[in-house]
C-alpha cells in the first residue's frame, strides 16, 4: 500500500500530537485539529495548555509531567477545551520520544475520543442520582404518609372513644366503663382466635356500642326505677340510632362500630333486639361486645341497681350460655375470667364492685 496514503489516513483518522520538552506543540494531526477546532497554524508553537479545561485538577497534570520526566509513559482520561469553548474528552497515551542519539527530545500523544462515552456515563450518573433522590423522596413521603395515617388513626380512635364516653356519661356512667369494655372486647377477641389486627379494631370500635343513647331523653335514660313498656321500646331504639349515625362511613373501623352498636343487644337464641338475629347471624364483633358489656354492667353500680358479686355474675353467664350469649365465648370468658378481673381492677372506679 502507498506510504503516502497511509500517512494521509493516519493524519485524518488518528488524534495525534507531539510536543517539545517544554510542552510546545510541534506536530498536530488533522484529526487532532478537527476535534480541538484549531487549525495547525493556530496550534504549532503553542503550549499544550491552550487546550486545558478548567475542570481538570492541577494534580493530574503534575502527576503526568512527573511520570513523563521520569522516562515512563502516562495513561489517563483528559477533558479538553476546544477553540469554541466546547468540551471534549480523550483517553490519552503520552510517551517520551528520542532523537538519533537516543536522547529524549519531546513527547508524543495518541488519543481516543471518548466524549460520547463520558456523556453517557454522566447521564447514567445523573440518572442514578435522580433514582437515589426519588427513592429517598418516596421513602420520605411514605414515612410522612405513615405518620399522617397514624395521626389520623389516633385522632379517629380518640374521637370514637370520646363519643362513646359522651354516650355513656349521659346515662351517668364513667368513661372507665367504655375503657374496660374496650379492653375486655380485645382480650376476648384474641382468646377466641381473632387476629390481633381485628381484635385491636374491635377494641377501638366497641366504645361506640351505646352511642345511640345520645338520642334518648334524660328522663328515660336516667330513670331510677323500672321503665314502662313504652319507655323500654324507646330505650331499645338506641341500637338503631347508633347504627344510623355510623353506617354511612366507608372506614372499616366505623363499619365495625356501626355493627356493634346495631347488634350488641341481639341474643344467641334470637330473642334479642332490634332484629331478632340468632346464632352466628349476629356479628362476632357484637357477640364479643355483648359479653364484655354485660360483664362490666353487672359488676358496676348504676342509678337503677347495685353492683353484683363475682359469683353471681359467673352463675348468670352459665345460665345464659346459649340463650343470651354465644356458648363458646362464654366458656372462653369464664375459663379466663381472672384475666378480665385484672383489667377491671386496672381501670376501676367508684362504680366497680
């Protein structure tokens, strides 16, 4: 192949330059001129610093000159500045070259254009940084949402408990009745095999079991003697009133509260109210709350009665097993009654026996 042709091809395709010992350019290939956007006339005799980019650290060039002056070759990536101010990257191989007496007279450099490669790396880095930022932002938002949901849940629990207390306070009962029934319900739910999540939901919902009492007049609600037949029928409406107050919510907690309010006076044998449901047609939540509510009501002093003794309460549950109450729940309750007494003692007030 023609030597002249090879030299022309080299000059056009290879990014090559040579400098003297002081770094002044003595040769620049056409490919070198093309990437730097300088003509040969503008490059020859100029120091190679003409191409230095401000982004490159001085330490890199100090290392390069130290390596070259020791007679070794230097390899590295360099960011350069073209004549028009644009940047380009090269992978450089710089080595000393000698004259016929084998004395070093300068340095020549072969370069590979890696501008596109570096741009891709920069893009990948930016994407990684963006992904990292997005992950951190997502985690932060999730934490915020979790915290907000927790706050909403706690607020919801507080509102439900407060509303339940209001309902009970109108019938001259203490807030501790609501608290005790909530704790009894959770414990009985867990002992009966309900998962902890829904047992906790029942604990939070059960304070609303008598919320419908807010719609009953004080004259009937706090009457010290027996109710007339008509008054009894009015009292029974507190179940329906409570259900109507709560049933429109799409929140599971309030749906459970609505069911408990509606069904906690239903009886296992179907003789309860307001709908005469029987057996497992009565929600498990309501069957559990019924046991908890009656246990606390019997053991507490109210305007119309004295507190019962524990042995009388146990006898009543034995008698009403399968009639008023779910027999399985009664067995579980009585087999663990000491645990329920501990809750009663923990939240006891002057209404306790």
